[in-house]
């Protein structure tokens, strides 16, 4: 299982019977529900679906790319989660 150095909290709706079964399975395996769900997602969502790490041309300065983004505002979490955005904003 691929491990991430940065974890974020999220919320979603789930069928109560499925949640009950997942909690029981996690308890029987002496692990957290979070760990169980994370492993299941790792199995179901292939890593090749991640955004590719792209090399931005050295000819385009980050400040120029940032200007093209206009008046958009991004949170620190959004910038940290996306290398391309961070590069475009001049953070990388």
C-alpha cells in the first residue's frame, strides 16, 4: 500500500450496513476504520490515475503562469496537494 506523508480529513455518506461491516472487520483485524478504508481505496483507485508530474518549461516564468490564473484564490492545502499549481504560483 502506498503511504502518504500528508493526510487530510474528509466526510462522505455511506450505507449504514456497509459501515457497520467495515467497523467490525477493522475491529477483528485490530486496526482502525481509517486504515481499512484507505487500503480499500488504494486497491480500487490505481496510482496511474494520479495527475502526472509535468515539467513546466523553463522559458515560462512562474509569475507569468500565476498571472494567467487570474483572480483565483487557493488554500494552502490545495497548493500543497498539486505540484503543478504550486509551480504555477511560484511556490515550487
